[in-house]
C-alpha cells in the first residue's frame, strides 16, 4: 500500500511517500496511524494529535475508523484552510 504524507506531516516523518505492507491487526486508518507512530520520534511527532490529522483513502476523505481492506493508497495531512 502506498502511504502519502503532506505539509508538516511530511516534514515530521521525513518522507513524502512510502510503500508499506500492512501488518496483521492493522484494519483501519487509525490503526495504521498508531502503527506508524510506533516507528520513531518523527512519526510520533507527526501523529501525536490525531484529532487534527486528516486522512484520505484512495483520494476520498475518510474518518479514522475507515477500513483499509482493498485500499491502494492512504494519505495523511493537516487540516486544509484557505480561500
């Protein structure tokens, strides 16, 4: 599965994208974020406040409890503002 990181999430993780194989037990977007958070301090910093992280699965905005079954791409990004 391709995982994409945008804006300060990318800066904190140190990467813009990566291919990962989902470990057993990772079934939702929130599970994936928790799994990534355990990697190192950069990921911990990026995912420390999940209430402000936004996610998309296959380019559709989703909640953290959205299932990952069949997904090809997950993106994590901060809230988007602008005019």
